[in-house]
């Protein structure tokens, strides 16, 4: 295969926000607080426990209650994390499209392996995924470039033959540091207006726009000249 396309998971491939928000509201329920509407918690979904506990309970890592709250959040999330999580519309078709054009794909997420791997399997992604790198796979997590570089090595590609797609500023920073072209998923949890300011190579507002953006970047980099007529495939 001629190139590798790496994806963030939460907010890029999968809409995990409903189950993450439910786990955050469970922490409020434990404290006798009313649930917050999912749209209020959704922008924090890519930030994991740290962002959601701040949004739901105003707890930061410096607070003495944070470690116990974080563990309880993760336990509650793990117990029900497949209830409402789904691939974003069009993502399954996109991954099949990559395969038809001889492109490998993988996942680089800051989600820890004990949570990420079962979700990847639940969504049927583990069979064709060339590399899965989680938040605890390497000594560093994004925005450090090592997770992206490690994924490329696992899949057998140079960084120069890889690109990354993510919905958080950390994703763009990690890709830049790894020397990979990067696409900002403006449909993700940080919102299109914010994502457009990250200076990614492309910013897409909808999963349907990912394939033309990927094909265009690969052609521009000279990796897949055969994709010249494939952007509308």
C-alpha cells in the first residue's frame, strides 16, 4: 500500500460524546447534582476525564478530589461505553474507500488501551486497522509526536508517507511535530470555527469531505499520483 492515513478516535472516527457525557453526569448524580444537557458537555469529549470533570464538577487535576473522581469517572464510562457510541455517518464508507485505493489506515488516540481497544473492536474496526496506538502505548501522548511516529513504524510506513486526521489542536500539533500533513476534522467536538484557526493543511466540516481532502494531500505530496481522478470516487 502506497500511504498511511492515521485518525484520531473520539470526535474524528467515532461519536463517543453521548457515553462520555453520561459518565460525567453520573459523577454529578453521585453528588446530588442535576444532569447537564449533553450539548453542554459535548465540546469537552475530546479532552477525556480531565475536560469532562472540569465541565461537570469544576474539578481540575490540582484538586485533592480529582484522582478519586477521575477513577470513578473511568469506571462508570467503561461500564457503559458502548451504549450510544457510533461511527460518524460516512466513516465506514470512507475506510472502505481507502482500502479500495490501496491506502492503509490506523488509529492514534489519547484514550488508554483498556478503553480504546474494546471500542475499536465493538465498532468493527480492528480487522483492517494497520496500527492502534493508545494514550498509554508509548511514553508520551499527543501533542507529542511519538504516538504518530510509533503508529507509522507499526504499520511499516515512514512519517513522510503518512498523514493524520484529528479534531483537536493537539492532533495538529502532534502531526506537525511528526512531519505529517494534517487534516482538522471541523465536525468534531472542538467546532469548525475553532478548528479553522489551527493552521492544518485542510479543515473539513463534514466526514463526507474527508476523502477529497485526503486524496488531495496525498497527490500534492507525490505519494499517490494515481488518485488524480479519485477525489470524487
